[in-house]
C-alpha cells in the first residue's frame, strides 16, 4: 500500500488536516497541509475548520491545538513524543518559583504543559518572545522554563529584568563556543545561525539568532551562500531541500536530533487517521485558564 496516497484519501474523506513542525522527519511534509514553527502551527490550529487535526509534533503542541480549538478531534501520531524542556517544570515548581518572586508577571514559553500555562499570565514562542515580554511593560518578568531564551530576550531589551527558571532544551543547550570556533575554522566564510534556546555564550558569537521561521527567512533573504546552522536537524534538512544553491553545515561534534520529534512516522499518521486513535484531551477547567494565556499571546502577535 502507498501510505502517502492513502493518507491523502483519508484526509479528504474525514475532513482532516496534518500540521507538521519543522523538526519532524522530512518525509512527513509530503502529507502535511501546514509546515512551520510553533507559532505558525498554533495559529493554523486555532483557525482550521477541519474536523480532525493530526499534529505531527510533540505533546505540548497537540495540547495547545486542543485548547485553542476544543471542538476538534486533535490527534498526536505517537503519544510518546514529549518535550524534555516542557517536563522540567510542573505546577508545584511553578508555584514555588512565583512564591520566591512575588507580584511579577509570568511568561511561559509555549514549550510547557497546559497546567503550567493555566497559572501564567501570557505565553510566548521563540519567534515572538521579545514582543511578548515588551508588551507587559513591567520592569521585571518571570520567564520559564527556558533560561537560555529568557536571557537572550533580556539582552535584546533595555530596562527589563528577566528572572529565569532553570530549565533548558537538552538539544540546544549542547551547543558550546568551542564547537563554533572549530566549525568556523573549517568554513570561515559561512554565517553562523542559532536558535535562542542555545546558551548565551554560544548565541552571542552567532551572526544571527532567531526562531525556526526566523532562521529560514534569514537564509531565504540572504545573498550569502554558506551557513552553519545551530538548531535541530529537521531545520537543516528543510533548508537544504528548499535552497539547493546554498551550502549548510552542522556544528562539529554536536548531535542535533530531537529524538522525541522524530518518533512520529508516516505510518503512525496513517494508523491514527484511519482509526481516529490517540486523541488528546485536556481537563476543561485547566483548558479554560490556559486558553487565556495562549490567546493573550496570539493577540499581541497579530
Ligand atoms: P520554534 O518555536 O522555533 O518552533 O521551536 C520549538 C522548539 O521546540 C524548539 O526546540
Ligand atoms: Fe523540546 Fe528541545 Fe525537542 Fe524542542 S528540541 S521539542 S525544546 S526537547
């Protein structure tokens, strides 16, 4: 059986859409209706009128889609696809963090659970984090779970103290300044592009720091021909496919695969779509509170 053709047929029959994050196995793009970063995919999840949303991404992304569009059936192809950073803070730890820093607005990265979102003021993604923190017009903000993104945002803004929780993405946190030097030595004319989840000591040496869509747009609009890319491998795969006249290099000796993102396969998509299995549900009360936090972000990002 050709699973790709079968998925396309089932999508039409069941009025379903497939959303795919750029860190997914690249062959999933063949069955995807929307491909992009966390912000773009949550915007698409909020406005789709399909009956079924298959979210090829990780758990918090499918959960966010369900919160934004609760009447739809939201399905995660592989329920084991979690996010190590989102798991670094639970409700109890959030409450403790807030207790230690009282009366300060709280910003949570979209890479967090629905429970955590339900007790934060506003959410952000890597592509709008600066704008979101600025929108609060507060001299201090609490930022969680990602310390690296929080510190990067603080560096971009004057007069805002960003108090960060001690979480990080284990994949992006591996990029270190020594590795940048080595790779630059081999490709001296290449520009270094980094995701803001990389540690500050790394991103401060990069030529451009930005979200998944930021990096992709930078390459598209640049006249340069060579790039060293410090983010998850899926982005490199898509950059190579979409820019055949440009060269892309990995940072030496830094494995950059998010194994969790790679758990979803075309076969899983076929199976869950056919059987309408692995639906995501969110507790109603939590979902209502988390929705306010996510909607505030979408309002600021318009
Ligand atoms: P983006 O917001 O750039 O899509 O990143 C999501 C993510 O999980 C990064 O590790
Ligand atoms: Fe989470 Fe990092 Fe994987 Fe993104 S790359 S989903 S932050 S573990």
